[in-house]
C-alpha cells in the first residue's frame, strides 16, 4: 500500500514536471501542485486511452507516460482557460 502511494507521488511529480516544461509560459505552482497536476493528468490520460483504445491503464509503460503527459497538459490548459475567464 505504501509503495503504491509513493509510486503515484513520484509518477505524478515526473508527469507534472514534464507537462509544465512543455507548456510555454509561467505556471505559478509548487512541487505539491505539480504532483497533483501529474496525478490528475494520469487519470485524464488513462480515461482518454480507455475511451479511444479500450485498454486498461494499470501498468506503467511508455505509452502510459505519454498519455499521462497529454492528460496533464490538457488539465493545465483547461485550468488556464478557467482562470482567465473569471
């Protein structure tokens, strides 16, 4: 159980960092929000993968990392749009 939580945190941090690096401009968030961004992005990427390909996302593989990063980028773009719209 503890290893699963640590795996999610490390994977979320890696995915969130990659997504923040790929998006131009400055994102005002620290390590915690970057990790949350990566975790939420992984969930969004997994949902997109399941919807498009019908595959389960319970294994870590390169395609999962790519879809997680795409999901994290989508989360940042949507969050930016919502914060600008206010």
